[in-house]
C-alpha cells in the first residue's frame, strides 16, 4: 500500500508495508499516483531470484502517457526508472510483511509487562471531562492499601514470567492522596527486584495540587517518568480542571510543574493536557506550554459522548487538522530558533520504531497491560476500571476471565476492516480499545473522529522528519 500527500511544500510518499518514506519531486509524485491506481488491479513487481523487480516500463507506458499529458514521455520514463529501483529494493509497492505473523501473534504466550495501580479512587480536582467520574470510577471513593498493592506487585512478578523490565504506573484519581502507600510500594518493589530478577520502572501521574519538595525529591529518585496534568492556557485549564470548590488550579500547579521539569533536566517527564470543543485552537495551548519552558508536551483530544457540550464533533475535525499543521510548523520553527521541544504525537521513529507485535496491536491492554483497582480487581486498562463486564480477575486469583483476555489478544490492525486499508495502521496499531468500545460498543471497533486525527498526526510527524532531513 502506498500513501501520498503534500505538506509544507514536501511531496511525501509512504510505503506502508515496508515503513519507507520518500520525499520526491512533482513528476515522480504524479507518476507514483498513477502507478498507485494501477496497483489496485495489477502487481507492479515480478519475482526475480530472492527479490523482485518492477514490471518493464513498456507495460505501464501507455497508461502513464495517457494520465500525465503535461509531461514528456522521456521525463516519465526517467522518473519511472528511478521508481523501478525502489520497487526492486522492496521499499515501494512492497508486499505486506506482517499479515503472516497474525496467527503467531494471536497465539502468543500470556506475559504481563505493566500494571496501572489505582492507588486512589479519590481526587482533589473536579475535571469536567474526567472519564473516572471525579476519581470514583463508577463506584465509591477509596484508597488502595499497601497489602493490596503488594499483592499486585507480586502478581506482576509472577505473571511477567521471563520478562525482566516491568512498568508500574501510580494512577488515580489523584495518587498523591495516598502518597504513603506509594512510597511503601516503591520500597517493596525495590526490595524484591534482585531476588526476582526484575527491574521496576515506576511512573507517577499527578495533577500537582499536592506536589511539594519532599514528593518531588522522592519522584526524582524513584520515578522513571512523571506525568503532569495541565491543559494549557490559564483560562482553558481552569475551565475544565477546577478545584472541588470551583477555583482554578493553573496558578497553583504551573510553578510546581516548571520546577519539576527543571529538576529532571527536561527529561523523563511530560506535561499532559486534553483539548475539547472549548479550545479548538489547541495549538495555542501547546505553544503556551512550550513558551513556559516545557520541553516534553502531550495535548490530546477529549473522548466524550457527543451529547456533552465539550465533545469534539465531526464538523470540528477539519479545523483540528489545520491546528496540527500549524503546530508542526511551530515545532520546526522552534528547533531552528534553538528552542526545541517534543510534542508526543509527533514523535515517530522511521528507522526502528516499535516491534512487529506493537505495530499490530498497540498497547497490549487486557493481555500485557492491566489496571488494578483499589480493592485489587483487575481490568484491561485504566479506562475500563469499574465496568463489571470487563472485570478480569483479582490480585489474589490472577486473571480468571480467560475468554475476555482472548478477545483482547485477538485485537489487531487485521481484525478491523477499517484498519486493513489504512496507511497509518502500523503507527496507530488499531487505536484505543476503550475508545472503540465507548463509541461502538465493541472493543474491536474504531472511533472515526480519533482515526482522522491520528492520520493527520502521522502525516505531520513524517513531514517534520522530512524537513529535518532537508536541513
């Protein structure tokens, strides 16, 4: 599959199956467009020993001349010769190298690599869009005990089998409302690492209200990553992320977050925001955070029922795509000025990237990644916590809902009709199962608005790579 688009003056051609990206001149771009149409009915390559070669120019000459009357035949021929080399190198119009791995992927060994520990189903903010219902997750307010968290870590050690590196995210609600248990669990994890042959990488996600020097010192010593929640400009943040009494949180958290980012040398953290229908100009929020000095930034679209006033609607998508174009150019401009920053959704690795299994199925929710409620119940991920239909077991019993686990294991870009023909499939990996369920009632469905925005982000990310290579 080949995907073509123009962005910021670049003619970009993606060979989806090989992952190759080509920046070409206009005639090559137009010739590839005709060949792309032709490839829907016939192959452009033929076997040659251990590899392939492109079909001879004579076989497609008539079609190219007919479709491209503004070019001379000699120009078309020259362009085709260069394209034929790429086809022969299997970096253009290449065969799908992943489809035969699906059976092996679906029958892979069950290994849990990461847990999201809900140490606090309580919160000191009242974020309007919170999928956790202000921290309660469809249930009562409660804190995880050390005993339950200890069992969770023991479960992870056992369920990870031969896996050495393990991820644990302290999550909420607001996890700092249960900071003593966080400290105890980190200490316990460190105490069993050597004997268990494991290495725990802890992450803390916080809204910052309770963040102080003692907690920051602890986080800088023990947390491999720190996620700091803020939506951007003061008026935007305070509208959606107020205190329980209605007061804004921006003025209180910004100095703390700036100190945290500086103390971690602008690495191993990110400020994480959500944009809604109330700030469809969200590129201004990213710019605001960058201008405050943050160098690791993520601002993501809200996922909410269309009945909510702040929900993103289909008619918003075109404008949001323009925002990503604006933001991509801003990222390049900042780099030229010597003030670079990373925007999470534009971070893409074209030379290596995720392993084949991650390309096929993404985060591994329900199989490699599980969430643990304060009472020890296991769920596929943090967004499913509290939903009785997605209860997978408990830290005492381990996973017992084997049928549900099998359903999550079978999710991939090949199990979704919409994904199979999508150019972004190996970057998106099929999208979020929770978002799919919330909008379609099926974990194997797709969230259309999210898909369109994801495709735009991939295009912008690749354009940035092209521009950087061009400098």
